[in-house]
């Protein structure tokens, strides 16, 4: 073997250091950075490792990994994760910072660029119990990250800020003789100054990743094809040719799953659904489906992952439902637990354990946390005013009372929160309150309760939040909601309620009370895990080894980011607290709200009856997942996406690729001789694969799905351009071309089967069965930074090919829209006294209208165009008055569309004029 390195080339530092550390026998040649070492590349590239076989490796990290493998050292999940982060996050920031420091003299700006990656590293090192990144011995990850940071952190003029743990780790690696020798040989100990010549010839490109905010619309982003460099094309083709030789299968799940030393241990929870009703599509995408995609993805990546969930069964909502159905609370819980479990099974939600909160373990753990808080002085006793129904002879818990919101005048606000404006409410502040049981007006009475002293825990919470948000992935809305609570100052929060159905408060002075559901319910994550395994504390009292991901809708954020963390911090028992909080916005139904009582919207138990496969439901819900703003389920849009994206794009490509193998090559993958067009496609697909991994690592579920569709689009274009069905009839050169195009295409289809597994598990398995794909192909391509390789070599026999998707017809869609559109009720045009909700606010009446499908179709197109126009104006930061005019037009179009679809307009509020 021969290693070619260049003076002043920062990438050469890492490979030389690894070579010295591993002791692998290899000739080293120092060459000019302009010398073309790889003959088939038109541009020079260094470092390069020439293998005995004559093959060239020219990716620095690939060279490092190869040298470690040859020396007999095995990489772990943790080292692979750091290597991937170095490529995707650290390298681009370092290159940009070095340009600022060495060429522009902008040292403060360089420090700003490096702030985020260095903060991420600092937070992880602070949590680590080992001397180096993943263990007490130096690994490949330590060398690679040290080499990347060496030109910056060894520069005494770089102001890195307070990075005590980063500095300690860096110095520990830097003193190794292998590192000292490599740095001296390449950079002569001159840090960033030695890189000027290299940097002048390697500009810092502002590559926009899809997980970064942008003013470019989604349509524009999809239409813009990335230009691949020659180096990227050759490297992708080289990786493709390695095949499955060095691949590793996805680890099998063996229960109980417990944290393991040296692996990435990930604990995933989704917000516990209330047991009192059937979940609708918005509930499903907001927590369990989103978490399921991430959990499936994590398992494919080789993470040691546990996904738990269960039904939230205590509280007022359950008592209400029990009264409505004439059952006991226990009977209601048993009934709806079975309904929830059945729905999630049909949607293919792959929990490791789906439990419930009405268990002995729940009582045991909740009461233990309570006593620990009590003993440490984090509970207060206060007398509070409550609403009491004299007719029912009981204090009314929040959900037993409804009234007019004191903030926005919404007429059906609950006693704890308004569903319209989202503000938290004290029940006594409701206007015109009513008991939900007997409809009588309650009176105000006093009652003693216990409160969690949030102000006393605020400082510790702030410190923890800075650490968690700095190192973890928190969605923007989760950060904003949490910060808004802190900005207003935390106040003591009541943790007891005057109910019967709940976890009993163990304190003798409060034996008639139960815990408030938002103190009690999150503890359900712990008790459900405890019912899964007696060794639950290895997950929940192990923050050093475990990463916790919480999935939920935005209304649950403050309880998971403030209230529950304060409970665990106050308990002082080394609890695992959320590192990554993933919150969605709301999913509406055809521009209105889901309503079981009004028959509006699709609920979980109804989806199966439509005959549409659960994979198609999963696909569409994930396609419109409300990540940054509210979105809406639309029957016409679902049909459009099914017919265009699934049937004509994804399904068409996979089916054609496999059919060509069957029809033209007797069911065996043909020989592939790559030309430049084939290599370019492979490089483009490889780039989309890396984007997919970067996005899903950041839990950008909807955006990662677009990468899958982009790959199949590239594949369709590739087939159309090369026309293998024509070339197979031509001469020898044409037949060889048809052979290569078919072989490459069916390998792209195999990659798509792997990428689809988190989103459409049944379709994914069907594709793999049709292609008779090797069991280890998925792990081989998705683990690490993502590698598109030839998994179906020449001669591989595929199975029977059949279509994957069916068209959704207009007649079907219209039938579903009517079926799930609800019953409109005639409302008198004259408002009664009951519609006067609060001073100056009145509800308008609504009337029935007849639907006009053709007009609705035209108006839907106009609404889309106008919405695009509004978004464009906002992106251009146009004048508010201009935006306002266009928004008004959009709202008017939406009103016309609603009428054309036969919908009544929702009541609109009009402020009365002040006299």
C-alpha cells in the first residue's frame, strides 16, 4: 500500500495520524497538492491510499476507516456516529471558519461559525464518563475530530469561549505522538497559517442542506437539480462497486431491550393518548406515527432503541366518558385500550411495548417521586378557589366544567385550557361556567391542594434546558413555547385534584385526593417501561448512556419541557430527562377541525374500512406532517399524491426496473458496465441518500420523505433518457447499454425498498420480496453516513414482479368526502340570547348550501395559486399592506371554496364598536 499526502493539506493530518496510531505497514509519499495521483480524475485530490489491488481510496475518512479495519480494530455505533457528524456538520463549519481566519482575518466571525459545533461537542463531552469520545482509549473518532479541529484550536488567537471539556479532550489527543508527528509533517506546527495555499484553491462553498431554513419554496427546491462534482461522481461510483462485501446486518431485537455499553442507546416515547376516545388522524400523526418512523429508522441505523407508549387512563376525561356510556372508569379504560391497540396495530405502529397507566407500578413510581419532592421542600400547600357543583355535590375538576374563554371568548373552553387560543385557564376565571354533567351553574368554594414549587426549581431547569437544547434536537415550536413559559416567570403548579379516578395522594392530609393528570401522566412513561422490564431504571435513571426522544403535538410541550422535568429534577434521583423534544403543529380536516360528535373527519377505526392500505395512509399523513405550521388532510390532495407520487413516480419506476429484468434478462440482474451517465445517476442517488440520513437524524421526517421521491424521479428520468426497451433490440453496444441501465435501475429500486421501511413497511417488504434482496442490504446502505452500493450483482435472480399501488378514482374520493364530511345542521338566522358570549362578541348564523364540485375544483386551484403568492410575498418581506391585501383575497377565495364544497362557514367573531 502507498499513502499519498500533501503539505499544508488538513485532510492529510488525520490519515497520517491514524497510520501512525495503527502501525499499519504502508509507504508514505509527500507530493505536490497539484499532482494528479488518481489517473481517472481530471482534478488533483489528496490524500489518496493506493491499495495492493490497484484501487484508489480518496475519501479521508474512508482511508482512516480502512486503516483501522486492517489493523483489526472494530468501529462501534458511537464512533460511527461521531465520524458521520464530523463529515456532515463539523467539516463544513471548519472550512468556512478557516477561510475567515487565514484569508480574511475575521476571527470573531470564525468563532461565531464554530459556536454551534463546538457547543455540541462540549455538551456531549460533559455528559461522558470516559476520557475520550467513546471510551477511555483513543479511537478513530478521536483522531478524525482532533485533526479537523487542530488548525483552529491550536491557534492561540482563536477565542473559543468556555470549552473546558473540549479543551481537556483535545489536549488529551494532541499529546499523542502519532498526532504530533502528523501535524508536524503536514502543517509544520503552524496551525491555520500553514493552510493559506490550500484554502486559496479550495473555496468554502455555501452548500445549503435541506435541514437548514431557506426562503426557497419546496417546489423550487425540488426542481433545482444539484450539480455533482467530478470527485463526488467518482467517489460514489467507487463506493458502489464495493458491493455487500463489508456490510453488516441490522441487529435483531431481543427482549427485553436494555442499554448497552459502546452503543447508541435511544429511548423513544410518544405522548400517551387519552383512553377516553378514538384517536383521529391528527392524533396519530402528532405522536405515535411520527415516533414510529423515527424508531424504525433508528433500528435500521443499528441503534439500540426502545420505543414505549401506552394509554393515559386516569383523570376527569375518563370519568366523563364513563358517565356518558354508563360504564365504570375501569370498564371504559379496558374498552378503549383495546380500541387504541387495535388501531395502532393496523397502522403498523411498531412499539416495543404498549402499556397503560392504571397499574401498580404507576402508583408506586408516582408516589415515590411525590415523597422525594416533599422531603426536599419542593411542594407547597395552598388554599384555592374551585368550582363546586351543588347539584352533583362535588368539586368540579377542569374537564367537568366548560365556559367562555376569558381571553378569546371561545364558547367551549375547558376549565384548564382553551382549545382555540391555547392559553391556560383557571376554571374560576371562565365566564358563564357550566357543569358538564348536569349543566347547572357551579359556585366558587375553597379547597386545600398541593403545588409543585416551580419557581424554586427554575434556576436548575434553566441550566438543564440550556444543556438539552444546546446538544439535542428540539423543534422550533418546542423551544418557543418553553421559552415563553420561562419568560413570563414560572408559578407554582397544582398537582392534586378532587377526584376519585386517579393515582392516590399518599399524604394522610390529602387521602381523599388524587394526583393531577399532568403530574401523573408523564410518569406513565416510567411505569410502562417498568411493566415491560424490571430493569427499567437502566433506561430511566441513566442519563449518561441514554438519549431520550419525546414526540407530541405542540399543546403538550410545556408539560414535557417544564412541569415533568421539574418533577424529575426535584426528585434528585438521577433521572433520564428529555434530550430531544419533537413537537408537531396541528393537522386539520379539510380546513376544519376533527369532530367525532359531528361526524367530521377520519378516525383511526374508520381508516381501515375505506379499503385504502395502511401504508398509503401512513405515506400521506407523513407527506403533510405539520412540522413547521398547521396543515390539513384533504381527500383530493390524498388522491393526487397517491396517483402522482406513489403510482406514477415511485411505483412506476420500481415496477419498470424489475419488469425489465424479468422480460429482457430471464429474471437475472444483467452485467453492468458503467459510463459517465450511470456514474452521475449513482452520485445523485448517493447524495439524496446522505440527505435522507441527515434529515432523519434531525427528525425532519417529512423532508426526508421527499428524498425518496426525488430518487425515484431521477430513476424514471434515467430510464426515459436511455430507453432500454428500444436498445435491447439493437446491436451489441445497445444491448450492453440496456443491460447496464436495467441493472443500475433495479439496484436503485433495492435502495428505495430500504429507505421506505420507516414510512411504508409493508410496501418496503413487498419490494424486497419481489427483488429477493439480501437480508443485509438495508443495514449496509443506511448505517454510517449512508452508502449506495450494488446490492444486486450481475446474476442475482429476482422474484415475481407485480404492481405496488392502485389508483384512487374521483368517484371513490367524492364518496369518502361525503361520508366523513359530517351532518350540517340548520341554524336560525336570528341569533338568540344564548349566542351572546361576552361583551361585544356574537356568533354569526350559518345556512346550508348546495355543493358544486366543478366550481370547487376551479376554486381549489385558485386558492393554491393565491397561497403561493402570499408565501412568496412573505419570503420577499414585502410591505405589510401589500401582504394584507393578498391575504384578504386568499381568505375570500377560501370562503367561496367552502361554499362550493357545500360547507357551512364557521362562526366568525365581530368586535362591537366602542361607544
